[in-house]
C-alpha cells in the first residue's frame, strides 16, 4: 500500500439461508463456544484498530441479528441483501460508498459471515501484502494430488503447484470492485467470489497465504472443526 492515508471498511455478507446445513436456522446464527458464528466472524474487523466501519448485509427475513450483543455496536451498519451473494455484496458496497464520500482512497474487505475462525494476524497481513490496484485475497495451496476424471476414471494428474483455494477476506479498492461487480451483473456473469469479478475486469489479485483454519462452515460437520479452531486460536489483537 502507498504512503497516502487509505481508509478501510469491511463488508460481511450474511444474507444467506444456509441451505446446505439442512437446519431451519441460518448458519451464521448458530452458537459456537458461547457466541453466534456471526459474532466470531465480525470480531477481527471490529478489533483491528484500522478498519473504520463494518457493513453487515442481512436477509430481509432476518429475525436474529437484533438479538445479538453486537447489534448496537457503534462501528456496525446494517443493510439488506439480495438473492445472490454478489447482490448482497453490491448492496453492502453502496453503504460504504455512501459513508466514504469525498475520500480518495477507500479499500473494502469482503468476508463471509460463515468464516468464524479468521486469524487476526492474517487480516493484517492481507492489508500489508495486497496490491493497491489489483487487490488481494487469503488463499491456501492445495495439499492433495489432483486428478482429472472422466466417466469415473482418472484421465490425468494435474500439476497442483499453481492451484490455490480462495478464501475470504478479500481486499479491493472500493471503486474498482464496484465497477467490476456491476459489469458482471450487467453481463449476467456468475460471480463466486469478488476476486473473480476483478479477474474478469483484467486485474490480477495477489494470493496471500492464509491457513486451513479459516474454513467456511458449509455442512454440519464443519461446526466441529470450527469449534476446534476457535478453541486453539493462535493470535489475539
Ligand atoms: N450470502 C449472502 N447473500 C446471499 C447468499 C449468501 O449474503 N444471497 C452470504 C452468506 O450469508 C455467507 C456467504 O455469503 O456468509 C457465503 O455463502 P454460503 O457459504 O454459500 O452461505 P449460504 O448461501 O447461506 O449457504 P448455502 O449456499 O448452503 O445456502
Ligand atoms: Mg450459498
């Protein structure tokens, strides 16, 4: 990052219904070690000391957020999400744009509400190692040997040395990310993470080495893993 005074905001999309968990409660509100998953996911951003505000994007039908202790946190702003994750993110970015009008260099960190085990030090490293223009994301190299399959049989072994698994947070300049996401929206292109929208716009986000513990809780068995990592958290702000 350059020597000017960049401002940082976080956007946490939390408007999903958690269909793959198969419960009748959105996964971000499940309890983990005495706190809701969402509270764990938001905590590193609130405690960072360098992030000005956190926009939480909630589902229209959300009945749970208002009951959480963080609901009245002065750094949190809430807004409503859409049917797809990218829609929820764009809605959060609008709030950031609104709150940072007139500021020249605004960066936004996107983080899944379903990733409660983000290491505080990794968040700071993402800021330090991301590129001003191209941005960056936490990612982990693939450990397993990768096979390409055809009709249930191996057709080849892939070179895994260039394969990474993308995580969040991902960090981009607000104006560049908004333009990239809007472009995808207009062209009806599927966006699975914010980096892919930036890539389509010609940017090359930096891969910042993260860790396995920053898992996205997707299936019920992931809850046990998340509990384990929260109990063994390495760094604290
Ligand atoms: N998300 C969102 N708006 C959507 C869809 C997802 O804000 N329309 C958020 C989720 O709340 C989650 C993150 O994006 O924090 C990652 O999505 P995912 O893990 O897929 O969560 P869900 O969509 O809730 O789960 P599922 O796909 O199993 O329904
Ligand atoms: Mg989903």
